[in-house]
C-alpha cells in the first residue's frame, strides 16, 4: 500500500460506513484512483461505501502498467497479497480461467512492483470485509483490440460470479472539459465514441484503457454508472471519474 497512507484500519472502516445511503443496489464495479493517500481517502471511502454490504467473494483489481512490457495483460503470480490491513489470498483458479480464455493473458511477474494499486485496494476492502480473495490484472497495452479482449474476458468469465471489479484509473479535476465529454458519451452508451476520444491522444486519463474497459463491462452488464468525483474537485489526488456501477434503485 502507498506509504503516504497513514490511517488505521478502524478509522477507514468508520469513513466507509458514515456514508449512509447508497446510490445503487448490487454494485459490482468501482472506479478509483490507483494510489490511495491521506488526502484522497474520503473520496475512496465514499466509493467503497457503495459496496460495503455486497456479498462478493473475490475482488478483481484491474490496473494500468505505466510502461512497456512483453505481455499485453499480465497477472502477477502472488499466492497472497500482503496489505497493512491484512493478507488476502489469491484466487489461483480464477487466474487460470482468465489465461485459458484468450491468448494475451499471462501469469507473469515482469510488471510487478510495490506501488501497484492492488495492494492499496485489497487493503481498503479488508477494512470492511474479511472473507474474500483477490486477483490482479495489469493492462500493459492500450490498443483498442487489447481493450476489447480484456472487456470480453471480464464480462464472460465474471458474469455469474460473486465478484467486485475494481478499475484503477483517474482524471485530474483540472480536466473538467474532458470529463464533461466523457460523461456525455457514457450517458449515451456511446462506447465507440468513448474509445475514439480516449485513444485519440488527447485524453489525460491515467489508465485510459482500464477506464474504457470498466465502462464497457458495465454497459455489457446493463449497470448504471455514477461518478462522484466532482464533489472532491479541490482535493489533491482525487479523481473526477471516481464512481461506481450498479443497478438503479427503485423509488421508495
């Protein structure tokens, strides 16, 4: 976990549970900054408040590798993930299932490093849930064909499993005009438009391929996407595309 996070487990749990109302029912997807710090923890806690009561068994963290690797979609081979808030066992069978599905998935440690988002986010989940395992998926190639492949595998392999999908991606609030464009194409279910814009070279999203994958999976599962980042726009390290995807609640 990021060395800049100096908050104890119980305090994080309290931050997650102080958010009383959830926007969705059965949220299966969260969009969060890759790194969690003392400054952006309130935004991260509000995102995870949406899923605090969900009965997921596995957390799949999808994050970008910000460099070049030989493998397009490596999955680190950790038998367990050690976080400051507890150890999380890896789901080896699910890793194998991913790799059996398509050719660009490999169990490979070339991109493994201590600052990966998986340690941040499995640790945060550990603050409010004990019994779950985890998998880390790194996206090292953001070509549209690879993003489509990752989307296909996630929606097919995970469709009927009790999972939480964590997509590590962020957009600085300095880029509010880009956010407005993104929100419009997401609202209109314009995945092609989102991909065209995101991969045009103009996007400032860190983990753009991860973000597009998350939005695409949410649409395949017919989930409503809700961004909360605007309310934290003056907070250092926050992401304006932080949010969740789940089923719309019926009016009470």
